[in-house]
């Protein structure tokens, strides 16, 4: 079992990284977050298109409802991705 060493202190506030690396880690996490959001957009948009296509080929209301829900999810994720800097408090300009 791993136990923390008693008496060791981390200068960066407890995350175990030197203070100079905090900014780099934050930037890489934001970039990874953007990749995950983009993946969600592609999945949701693709699934929505597939469900609408299934509906047009004789599917039921469930396919249309799923297509609409996932289409809205893709649009919502796209809006979030485009405005991510505002959510992070990193607005540019005024």
C-alpha cells in the first residue's frame, strides 16, 4: 500500500508539481478537453444524422426523436466549444 511520506511538502499547493509546471498542465488539460468536446460533437452529429436517415427509410418516431435530441446535443457542444474561453475566464478583448 502506498502512503504519503510524512513531512514532505509540495510547493505548488499539493498537486505534486513544481510551480512552473502548473500553467503547462492547465493548458494541456484544456487542449485535451477541447479534443473530448470535439469527439462528442462528431459522435452526436453522426448519430443524429444516422437516426434521421433511419427515420427517412421507414423508421418510427423513436429514430426521429433520437436524431433531434442528439442533433441538439451536437449543437450545444459546438456552442460550448466555441465559447470555452469565456467559461474558463479567459476572455480576449473587451
